[in-house]
C-alpha cells in the first residue's frame, strides 16, 4: 500500500510499504478515508524528536472496516469508524479510570501508545491506504454510515477531544474568562470547546493573521502578541485581573514575537495572564528530551518555569495528552445533532500523493494552511480541494 514515510528532517515521501494484516484476534483493518496532518507530526518532521527515518506518520485516522479478527465482537466489515490517536487496551488500571492516553498495556515500559508516533509503540500510522487497529472493540468509535460530516468526524481522532481536554484540565465553567495560547488547530479547538462550555469571553493569542481571523469567527477575542505583551493585553481587557483560566496549546517549540525559541515563554506568560487561584490546562507538547533545543537544559527537557510566581498566585495546572476516549462519543453526538462543527479549521483536503508539499506548507505556517486532511481515496489525478475560509 501507499503511505507517508519520514525520510529525514523536513522531508517525507509517499512510498510503497507492506500492507498491514490482522496480527491478533482483537485487531481490525481499516481502509482509511481521512487521515489528518497534525501539529505534533511537525515535531517529528522537523527532527525535533528521536523519530527515525522510515516511520509511517498518521495518528488522526478514520475509515471503513475492511477485515475483522476472530475475537472482535462489536465491529463489522463495512462499519465507518474513527480511532482515538491513543492506542489503548480498555482493561488496565489507567484505561479503567478513563485515562486511555496512559494505557499500561499497549506500549510496555511506557504509559500510553499511539499510531505513527515516536516512542509510542509499534503502531504504524494511518497516513496510508490501510491501518491496523488493535483492541478494535475498544478503539473504534462507530459513525453513521455514508460520507456525511466526514471532516468533522475526522477531527474526533485528536484535535477536537484534545482541545476539549484542555478545557477539562483547566476546569472551564460557564461564565468564566479563558485565555488560549496558540491559534493552531488545537488552540482553536480549545477556544471552540471553551465557547461550547459557556465561557463568557475567550481570548486567543497568536501572531498569524489568518489563524486569529478564525478565532474571531468562532466568537473568541484575537490577541496579537506581535503587537505587545500578550499578558498585558489580556489584563487590560479584564480590569487588570487576568482571566479565570488559561490554556497552553503551543508547547515547547514556543517562540517570542521576533521568532526566537524560548521553550517556557508560553507557560510563563500564562502565569502572568491568569488571575490568582486560576487554573492552567496544558496540552501543548513538552518532551523529556529535545535534541534541537535552544539551550543545554532545554535539550534535557528542563525549562526555566516561574514556579515562584505560580506558587504565589496559588495557580494550579493540569497537563498531558488527551484521553480521547473520554470525550469522543459525546463530541460525535454534538456533531450529529448540529451543535458542533469543528471542521471550520480545515483548510485543505488533498490526496496522499500531495502529502510532501502539504507538510512543507503546513510546517512553514503558510497563509491559510491551518489543517490538512489527507484523502487516500482521492488518488492520482484529482485536484486538491482548497476549502474557502
Ligand atoms: Zn494529532
Ligand atoms: Zn490500557
């Protein structure tokens, strides 16, 4: 089958790789209809992780079941399904507690597994024609048959639940004010989720005009940090107080307005922008080792975090990757009911063959490239679809 393969920093190719097959009776094979490119793929793409050449990318996958193992009970050939990016067993103590992002079974020696991601286990990514899904009864979320809401449902694999998880970590309640750092797809989903949860005002911080425009479209207040300190701008609009809650949807590759990388800048600005006793939800990625980090301590995953100010203000912080399975069914039902349309972030739908150039555009944050969906069935010769914003 064809798949998107990592070659070296800033290079992926579409190559023939071995077809996946049923390995365990609890597996299914899915024919991929949509697999999204994610901001977290870019950390690997840029060589900022330990990812080795040859890895097939793709953890945001949906499609139609092609074949089922003999031990699969609830999923049948022809079912339309979307898979959480977390690979999880469903029976370990973390899964039983709903913490499926930290499954103890699927990636021995580590808490948590994922498709197509460095150090997340032996699960080939879904930016390909087919995908093997382990523990399929647990990992497949059933969708209505057909093609309706395809782009919305595809976002249930990661970014919609991850954005929602950020608001859960920050315990966003009705009427509260929230600031979200990063207007990439996850930041926009976090802002959207805060709106869905009844926040009174949601500030979204970025410097990319196209992304700030999208934030404005969902009723958030754009804050351009290239026009002045973000925390100051937020305080000015909240009676000098700061917001009730704050969300980091940027992570360790954070930059100051002039472009220099400062891995702790978003965390430290949040400490400033959120009011005393507030709560931070951190879903932007931080890594235990960053070979390309801008300092010796950053290379070891050690950041200069303003713990003193954090303590003085009595702030709290929740961190970690989303337990997608805790939210995906409910968010699916909001999509079906017309209460949520997360696909407003989708900017491009392209066939697999165009993945290399799509990665380049998305990596450079080229104007208008907010979220790319790969459509393996579009095949050669089809024109890519630019979604009008
Ligand atoms: Zn993702
Ligand atoms: Zn588990």
